[in-house]
């Protein structure tokens, strides 16, 4: 009776142990599942978020590249337009320089010069070895240019000069650049035709003051513009036939 009880007890213990193993195994699996499922879910969510971020970054990069390319195209077009404008301005400047009358004296190129009377003038000075117009120069030219629209049958005698410093050839070129700066300003702003201008006596040969003093040399670095008209105060020609083209022949000189 005792042996059976021991055998039964052993069997019962084995069954209990086996049941405990199965129970423990199931409990462990459930615990592992309960712990790993949130981690897996978070990992999947992070993967989805990463993929979404990558798509967003790619989309932003694509738009940025498109914007950069568009900006570059606009910049290239602007640069091309600027180059075209510069070329057009250079062409216009060259044409103006070619059309301006250059002469040593008006007497040989203007018909009936005695009938022309000076009705206005302006003079601007330049810095040493400079040919650019300052704001003060432009203000003076504006005061002078304001009367051109209401003046009939006029010509503009432009006399440029330099001081005595430097060679004759260099000063001829410098005085020409100074005179052309004045001509181009008046032509562009007040729509003065190039043939109205007569550049006379450029260089250091024409002195308005002594070159022995600094003040005198400063005055010689000048451009003077004289407004000449062959009409009377009431707008009628001062002499018969003088309202035609004033040029009597091809201009000469430098």
C-alpha cells in the first residue's frame, strides 16, 4: 500500500511538474509577446516616419533644385539682357561720336555763321586727369538743357580743354573724352540730335586762364557749351535761308 502511494505520488508530481512547465512556458511566451509587440510597433512606426521624412526631404530637394535652376535661368537671362543693353549703349555711343561734328573753327562749316547769336552757355570743370561728370556738373547742365526744347534752329558749340600737364596727344584725347561726356549727357537726357553738336578747339591749346597757377590749371580743365541760334526773338529766321541745315560742308579737324 505504501509503495503504490509512493508511485502514485511520483506520478502525480511528474504530472504537476509537467503542467508547471507548460504553464510557465505559456506564461513566458505571453510575457515576451507583451513586451516585444510594443517595441515592434514602435519600430514599424519609426520606419514609417523615416520613410515619410525621406520622401519629404526628397520632395524638398527636388523643389529646391527646381527653384535654384529657375533662379539661375533668371540670373542668366538678366545677365544677357544687361549685356545686350550694354552693347546697345556702346553702339549708340559710338554712333553719337561718329555723328558729332568735329572742327577747329565753326567759320568753315556753318553757313552764315554771323547770323547766329549766343543765347545761352554753360561751363563745367573736371578733376585732374578726369573725364566723368559730377553731380554738380549735371545740375549745371540740367539748368542749361532745360531751354533747348523751346529753342529753334540752334547749334551747340562745345569747347573742351585741359591744363598743360602731359603730352599734347594725351591732352587732345582727354579733352575729347570730357567733351563727349557733356555731349552724351545732353543728347541722352534732352534728346539733342548729334548733328547739333560742334566740338571745337579741343586739347590744351585753348586756355581760359594761365597754366602757371593751380587755380588757372583748374579752370582750363573745362568744357564750355554755347547755345547759338539764327532766329530772332519772335522765332523767325534772322536771315533768309538760314533755317536750313547749318552745315555748309564736311566738318574737319580732330
